[in-house]
């Protein structure tokens, strides 16, 4: 496509160039002849410094701020170069799937997006999901990636999926991705909001800034005729009510879901040994649904996913039939192993105070003995959530083992100290102990567990590596909580641990 035609399609006037566009890049090392290069100011690297290198490599146009020096290529000047670059790229990477939905919120994005994919698949659609787990394709294969990949990767993935026959995609819309315009330019027909609590305050200035980033999804990203699917629980979260106000001001259709929902109302939830029985009112009918997943927040995720599927036009009967057949999502209350004692061991990605509390609350109805929780906190991230995470764990657990997570560039002992302080404030010294080595901590918990106990390993979920150090000294050591839990259980059974 010629550059002049591409810019005109994006509403950018005054670009008169017959140069043929061959691709887009935000990394000058990926520039080839015919590339449009995005030069953005970042927190650590300024892309404007690499404009000469990009032009030398064959860039025909550079999207950058006004006043930036560009020689040898067309300068597409913008007050918001990230957004302009995204709008241009969205017109280059075609076709895209016909049905696209998004999920935002602090917790539950991965599960909701993946459950939406599962519902579509069981309804006979060729569906995929994009997020923390990577790109999950119709056959269930996964390629790993960031929660929200860069805009070029995101759009090229979308186009690639469409060329493979995928018609339905659900993606996670993170606050980072939204604030950095990493998922722009597509027709998003529905978006869900799960919940909101403290996270990412190492990046956002405060909770209002964090919430504002999330609201870009409803204020700007979704289509004008889109549906906002909003969870309304019994607690009546003020944040979720504010989402409704954003959606209504935009003129979006609104679908509320939950105990206080009007469109999909959860009227009862009864835990069973392997799941829970839900009573749901929808479209004038009351349905009994046996959900094969444990935990209240899994209900929230499943019903939000059902809402997204319904908003995309999936048949009502097929949606509710699929909800009863949903499978656990990797690292989200995933049962890793049964300990030799008979105690189940669950792994969860809970890495915020709210998520730790929710994971424990999910398991509590199934515990007849003790709940043993293993957790830590990541380094080089929001320091303020460490003590509250420890406190949340200690308040509702019988034993808490504080260990390392991904220490990155920080002293692991100092991170543990902060988590321990919160844990001891939550319950006291007698239920809390420190085991720095994560493998040793997991093995200790499993070895201690009795038949009626449950072990929760929180924090890393689906991750398969432990990040030690930062910058040039950073190493990623192989570490998968699920695999480690299985290895520990096997060693205990053999008498080796």
C-alpha cells in the first residue's frame, strides 16, 4: 500500500508520497526497506535517538513528535505519536477477525479472556485469545508473550489469526497497554471489566491514574456501538459503578453481571467437592449450572466470559452449555498435584493483596483441615503492596510460608522482610515463617500438609522462570510452580524429602 493512501485512510492529510509501505517497526533493528518507523520517548529508551539508524536501514517514514529532526524519510508529526502510529498500523495489518472483544480489570483478565475463547470454541467458532499466557489458538496451542504485546506484534498477530480462519478473538487490555496505545485501531465489539484493586503503582502515579488508564478501553478504544460487560458483585464496588458511568457517557450498551447484575444475575452459589452449582437468571429464565471450577472469583470470570460471548452474538443455549464445561486456566487455581497425604496443592497467579485474598477465599469452602499458603512478592515492582499481601495471606490462612518470588534487582531478604511484616501483623508470629528458597518452601508446605489440608502456592502461576538480577546481570532460572510441586510430592512419596 502506498504511504499517501495509508495516511489518508487514517485521516492524516498532507502526506504526498508514492513510496510503498512494506511494514511497521518500533525497533530500528527490525526496520527493512519500506518500513514505517515509530520513534517514541520511553521511560528508559528514547526512540527518537534511533531515527538515523532506522532511515539508514530503509525506513520511508517516521512517526514522531513535532519538532523532531527527520532527514531522508517522511516525518509524520503528531502530538501523540504512539496513537498515530497505531492508527496507521491498524490500516496496514489486514484482514482481522470479525469478532473482537477485550477484558480489563486488575485480576481475572487472563481467565476471562481464555474462558471466552473456550465458550466460542465449544459453540463451534474458530477462536483465539491473546494475553499473559500468549496467543492461544483454536487448537489450544500457546505461544508466550506479554499481557499486551507491542502494537506491531499485536496487530500482526490479529491479522495472522484472521488469515488462518480465526473469526473470534478475546484479548487482555492491560493498563500499560492502554496507556501506551498498544491495542488500538480495531473494531472491538464488547469489553468486560472484572474488578479493580491496587497494582502497578510503580508505573502509575496513583489509583486514579491507574483507573484512568483502564477507562481508555471504554472511553476511546471500543467501537461506538460496543457493549460494556461489567461485574457487579454483592459488595457494590465503587470502581465498577464508575465504569458504568464511563460506558453510559460514551453511549455504549451496558450488560451488568453478578449478584447485583441486571442482565446476568447470580442468585446462588453452592460449593461442591470439584466445583460449584450456580443459579443464574438471564433473559427471563433461571438456570442451574454446574461449573467445574472452584472459587467465587472463578464464577465472576466465567459469567463475564459468558457476557462477552453473548454480546458477540453467540447463541444463548450454546453459551450456557459451554459454561458448564469450562476448563481451568493455566496457573489460575490450577490443581498441580495431590500430596502423598491426600492434600490437594493449588497454584495461582495471585500477586496483589486483592488477588491473594480472592484465591484464599476461593479455597476456604473446600478446606476441612488447614490452609497452608506459600507466597512472596516480586522485586523492582510496587513496594507498597508487599505488606498488604502478607497480611491478606495471614488473616485467612492457618500457616503462611513467606518465600522468594522474582526478586529481580532487589535483595530478596528485604522483600521477604516487608511481606513478613504484613503477615505477622495479620495473625501473629505463630502462623508465619520464612523459607527463602522457593523450592524448599513449596516442598516444606507439601510435606507438612495432612489429608484434610489444602496447599496454595501463590504469586507466579503460569510462569516458567524465576527472574534474578536486573539489567546486564539478569538471569531467568527455570522454575515452574506446578512442576516443582509435582517433583516435591514425588520426592516425599519416595522418602527423599
